[in-house]
C-alpha cells in the first residue's frame, strides 16, 4: 500500500520565494488499483509522482511504500525496486548507448540471472516493436520511439507500483492503444498498482479510480463515472469530460433520450440511431453547398508566383557510413503555398520531425533540395539568420530550446538577436506571454526550468512567436497541455493562420488535426503516402488504418452513424459541427 499523510512540497525559485507544488495532501493507494490522475498544468501531478519513488522528499508529512518511509535512506533502494516510473520526457531517464542495453540496465541492477534478463529483454523488444533498433543509440530515435524504450525498460523490471507520467503523449495511435491495453492487463491481473497521469479524459476513463488535482491538492476522488458527471466542476479548473460524454450531455440537455454516463462510442451511436429511427428526433442533413460550418479557412494567395516551401527529391540519413545507418527521408517531393495550414502526421519514426528540421536549415538533405521562399537552403550564400527569422520551429521537447535564466530572457532571445530596440523587445515578450496564456507578472522572472512540462511548452512557443515568423512549425504543440490550454492554443493557431502565417503542425492527436488544418501530409517510413485536403484524406480510411493511425473521434462517430443508415451528407470535423448537425446550436 502507498500512503501519504499531510504531504507538502515547495520548489524554490530563489532565496526569497518559492512555489507550493503539493499542499498537505493525504492519500491511500491499494495494491492492484488502477488510478488515473488528472489536473491542469502546474497542479502538482508530476511532483506527486516524483515523491513516490523518493526522487524528491516531502518537506513536511510522510510517505510510506509498504510501510517503508521514503525519507529513510536505508529504505530508498528497496522503494525504488518496488516503484517504477516512466517520466514525462523519456530523455530524462535514458542513459545507455544501445536500446538493448537500456532495457537491460535496470535488470542488471536487480542482479537477475542472465537467462531471465535475456528472456525479459527479448519480450520487450518484440512487444514494443523495437527489435530493429536493438543496437541503435536510443538518443537518436524519434520521441515516440524513445517513449517506447523508456516504457520497456521500466516494465521489464516488474515493479509492484508503476507510475506513468503522460506515457502515451508522444506515441502514435497504434502505440497508444497497445500501451493502454498493457496497462489494463497489468491492472486486471491485480499484481501491479498503476498510477497513470494523463491529459486525455478517454484514457482516465479506463481507470478504476480518478484523482483530480488543483493547486497542489486532491479535490476530487472517485470512479470515472462519478468524476466525469461533475462536468461543471471540471470545466472550472480547465479540464473536460470524455468526447462521448460531452456529446451525450449536450444532446440530453436538448431533449434527446440519451444517458450522460456514456463512456464509449458504440453506446452513443446506438442511442442516437434509436432516437432517429423511432422519430423522436430529426437529424439535419447538411448538403455540400452549405457554408454555415465553423471551420476557419486561411486567406490564400490568388496565383502565387512560386510556392513558399518547395522540396524536390529530398533524402536524409542518420548515422551515414555506420552499421546503424537509417534512411529517415526517402525522395520527399512537395510544395506548400503561403497561408496554408498543414497537418504533418504519420506513425512513430516516420520522418516527421526530421522533415520539419529541414525547413529552417537545421538539417540539410543528403540529396535533393529544400527551398524556402525561393531560396535553396543548401546554397552557402543564403542568409540563414534571415531564414530562421522567417521560419519558427517549436521542438518536440520544449526544454531543448530553453536555456536562459528567466522566462523573460528566453522569450526575448530571438528579438534581441534580430537587433530590435528594448521597447519593442518588451512589447513582443509581453504579447507572446499573453498569447500562450501565461501571466507576465507571475512568470517573467521565473526560471523556465522551474515550470511544469506543459508550462515549458508554452514558453517555448512564446519564444518563437516573439520573432513574428512567417512560417510556424510546431512539433506536438499540445503535448502535455491541459484541455483549457489546448483550447487556447487552437484558438491562437487559428488566429495566426487567419492573419497570414503559414502553419505546419506535427501531431499524433487526430482530433486536433481534423479540427485545425486544411491539408494533411501523411508520411510513412520517410516517404509521402498522401498529401491532400483533409476532406479527401479522411475518406480514405483504409490508408489511415494501414499505417496504424485512427480516425478523429468526430469522423469516427459520423462513420458509425452512416453505417447505421443515417444519412449525413456533409463531412464534419469538429464537435461544434456535430452538435449543429444534431440541432443543438
């Protein structure tokens, strides 16, 4: 059993000030429980997680793991054998020179017999689809692949208590399904207590029990149905209920005979179909020429003289000339016009981040060419400073581009290097902080490394926005963000695009892609599989499924309703459009 008794923890900002991350929290976790923890960014979730394996120690109160006190130095080694943790950023726990050795590292420290170690490593390599990377350096893998390595290394140790801090945030839909299935299997067997921190309400709904955190306190504790029925309380702190419950609740308020405890799409589809076929409700049928949908389209140039971004036959290799050589891009050819909003998607390791880093010259193709606004980035005469002012890139891991002592200085770094005067730098920093939903007075003087993962992502995005880029590339921009922050980010990106900024977002969140973008670029194994308008893309369900991706929840719901014989003529991509279809707007 895990017990917390009046536990508090503070992060010191400087000699005079600190932030209270956990505030007199008491909690009991029984053996074999599957517990999900949800909460807004900065609510204390990761702090709570790090306290359990004694990575940090409480300033007051007591934590015991099977009656072992985390403050007792003699007990900490045994506690860490019992409690396995997968961090929010896999780079923070990967230390070995090959994937195989990384997975074996913890087993070696447990002094397991060689035969048992080999058995567990082979299982992990197969289960997590890492066999082909057995001898690869893990730090050269994609973010999602690193996440799989970190999960494999911890699960191989058979911990009694398993703490997962956003374990699926960087995984493609197929990988996410596999991990969730594994978590549920471990929980069902009853020999592992799972503590799963997540920003996805659908993931939390699979748990036996949900804890809701706010400002360092556990404010709600109960079953998924009990917690998610408190929709208004969750929305007040920036959280949301699962998609199916949101739709069912909205329909119930408008007189549809549906249960607002609906936690899966099949129940929702059956309820809607029954209401329609019995004549209780009428479904509005959108026609192709209707223009009252909520999707915002960006202004397009009327006959551009040349594409803003042009790529011809681009190839790229990692570890060129080594046994671990890997072709990351394979003959990429495409054009992107000014003002477009592109979704760059594909399974883990398909080349998405590699392609993004070619667009501002961080990487250069081994063959072929990349042109931005007509300039070949391979040409040594090109002013790369000008290109990087024009093309802003937010990395997959925001801490990779945070380095200054204060948030103000980090955001101001770009404008300073572009030669702006102090007054304009001040204006840009304040504007950028406001755009990402942070309070200037509370955050400007703080260290970026004192922030939660979601807050760091906001600061990284603000640092790019302060340079006023013409092209904005964001790698997993909502990863680690709570629902309220995600909504604010979506609104910001739509506003930027409507003002003429060309945007490319990389994401495994298909709901986000469906709602925001106009065109979708699908990569697989470094090749372009598809590049077309999203309306055409989501009609090709076979291609989407074949590469391990899922349909967005709204698109999946429409598909299932059509299979029930309900005619819906218009393609629908957002919840607002769906509710409009149901006559609730």
